[in-house]
C-alpha cells in the first residue's frame, strides 16, 4: 500500500510538473501565431473543445445528468469570465512580454483569498494580510512600472499590465465558481468554457471572412492547433489528473513551474530577461503565495494575539 501511494504521488508530481511546463510555453505559441488576441482565443477554444470533448467522451463523462440547471448556469458564467481573461492575457503578452504578463497574472491566488473574505466573511488574520501585502509589493517590482523600462510604447505597456492584472481578477472569480461546483468534473467545466468561446467570439469579432482565413499560413495553423490541443487539452488533463494524488504543500510548490518556465522561455527564445528588481518581485510573489497556502507565520504568535 505504501509503495502504491508513493507511486501515485510520483506520478502526480510528474503530471503536474508536465502540465506546468506545457502551460509555460503558451506565450511562444501566442507570439509565433502573430494574430490578434480575439482570433487566438477563438481557435484555442475551438481546438481545445474538440480535444476535451474527445477525452470526456472516451471517459464516458458526456452525460446530460452532469448538467443540472445550477451547474450549467455557473459553468456558462465561468466560461464568459475565462474567455475574457484569455483575451486580456494574450493581448497583454503582445503589449508587454511573456514573462511580465505571466508574473503579473500570478497574483490571482491573493484575489481568491480577498474575494473569499468579502463574499463568505472569512477571517483573514494578520499573517495572511501580511503575505498579501508582500505579494502586491512584489507585483509592483515584477511589473516594472517603477523602473525606467526601455519600451517602445509605455502607454501600451501599462495597458498590458492592466490587462494581466484584470485577467488575474477574472481567473480568481472562475476559481471561486469552480470551488462551488465540487461534484462537477473540472474537465467538463473547461470544456464548457471552450464551447462558450467557440460560440460567442465569432459574434463579437467577424474574423471568419474567407479572406481572413486564407491569410492564415500553414505554420500559423500549427501554432493555433497546438494552443488548443496541448495547452487546453493535454495540459488540463495532466493538471486535473494530478491534483487528487498530491498534498497541498506539493501542489503549492509545483504550481510555480508554469511562471518559472514562462520566464525561462521568454529569456531563451526572445532574449527578454527580467531585470533584478523584477526577479526580486517574482520571488516575493512566490514566497507570499507559499506563505498563504501553507499557513506560514509572518508575525510572532504573541504579537498576533496582542493585536487580536
């Protein structure tokens, strides 16, 4: 039994790390496809929908009984939020860089904590508030907004920072909805989100004109299919499959494989390395996230009691 448990844990570590590594490369697909954010998200949703539908059908999960009225309503709302977040994040990559947009986006766990406190009257405590404050200090450093960055269009850069930050808020909202759907398979939730994007985005942006499709090269189609099959199909299957096998501390650590991979990829492929202050900001965000998730004490116990 112990060896079986160890084997499952090892498998879970490999699956979650593999999913994070895959997600960390999505910025390259966004950059190399050389298309607008709306178009990119539509094809991510479309090919991701096909991949996840095939997987869920293979597993026998495509049953109408899975979708109650409440479940369907919340899944559709999460779809609108997720698709909007993807559009904002992809556009932010175009305006800033893969590394910067990814690091800024990864303050989303702290929005989850703050939203949970506001909506469900959860007590934050001095330690959690302290870690959140450290995280947002790290955000300021990591974003580069205080540095004399050499960007061609600083206004566009700041818009990209705002899009990443806004996307993190939307993703935090999706996370809270997912938590309320405990009996609903996360694969089906992501599939529903992809269906929402595939149906709604053509109504918002008319990029299906024949001439538009003709101008998409074979290479671009490869990047688009990859975003759907690899980053929306395979990566989510790996991540969702790994989570039940792992403990919270292991998950908390491995979730940072994604942003660290994105930083490395941006530096290696495009030569866009983060500055020392930005790396320090990333370190603060990582430390604060671990502090919140693992319940690390930031203040001495006596001082916390006195403040209460």
